[in-house]
C-alpha cells in the first residue's frame, strides 16, 4: 500500500479508511492532498477486498476546514477557473461518480472545500460537534468545487442561498434537519456509526451498487434522462455473476456470497 504525506490509509475488513492528516492546518485541502486523495481512492478501487471507503479528518476539531487559501490568494481569473475545473474533475466529480460507495464521517469543521468534499461523497454522517458551511463569499469568491450545485441538490435552492450568501455555519442537527447529512452521533461513536453503515453496504452486490450509483447520479445531470439510465443499468445487472448469485441464494434460502 502506498505511503502518503497528508493521508493515513488503512483497511478494516472490507472497508478502506482514508484519513486526511494535516492537523496543524485543520486538515485543509492543498493541491498535494487533493492529488493524494484521488490516488488513494483509485488504490481502493483496485483492491477487490475493499467494498466501501470512509473519509474522515484526523483528530476531533476538523473534517476539513477548507481549502488552503495561501495556495491561490494571488491567482488571476484564468488560474482561478483552472483551479476549480481541475479540482472538480480530478477529485470531487470523481468521488461522486466513484463505483465504490464513499462515506464522509464529518468530525468537527467541514467548511468550504471540506463541505464540498463531504457533499461529493455518497453518504454523510456527522458528529454532534460538527459545524458545516460555505464561507467563500466572505473572501470575495464563491464555492468552486461543486458546492453551489451539490448543496442546492441536497437542501434546496432557498437553504443553499442562505448558507452561501451569509457565509455562516450550521450545526450538525441543523444539517440533519435540512437533509445535508444522513445521521448525527456523538463524536466518540462516529467511526463506529460510519463502519456500521459501511459493513451493511458491503454485504450487498458491489456490481449492483455501482449501477445504482450511476442511476441515482443521473437524476441530477442536465440533459440526461435518469429513467433511461435506470433501465439500462437494471438490464446490465442481469448479465452479472452477482445477479446469478443473488437470485440463486434467495431461491436456496441462504445468504449470497458476492465475490466481485
């Protein structure tokens, strides 16, 4: 397994833990960390023993407290556009469309690029001390890693406007009420709660889950008919060994054993 400068990576059964480990910077995302996250997820994808990925920040203070502003404070317009474009394509869109489910375990601050990272994940579980927000307009810029789009999809236009325009933070319970996170728990139970969901997912067909990710994501893509994607992916499932194993196990009244 590769060694990273800004990440700690370890596997527990069928779950790959990826820990963003820049505690002195509250785990802020710099260019190197973004590149390492992409590589670590690709590595997990290549491992047949890994079914689910959990992202978490080191310590209890922050999941990711934002992007590393020092890296782009002197950028011009074209450099700013490239920063957003490359970041979205190389990591945030990649996470959203990843064939293996990714759970964000949000511990502490998830601000700016940190909240955008969590929103790109398929499921979000927050600790009670979590604070979530997109403070970019207070710096004279807007969210650039998909935040304006994913936040609107998750909480609706009105709430998204409120969060973005005020640059304020909301609590974990507010995030739960708004639909921004799936669950909230005490900080000491966060990893256990995330793993419980991950292990439950891992029992199911990885090929079917990959198809489900494509179909669900299609519902938010402009110019794409999500129902058509669902039909296509539904049909594709019938040609897989997972489908044969799942249906056979059901008929034989036993638990399926998926090997993909």
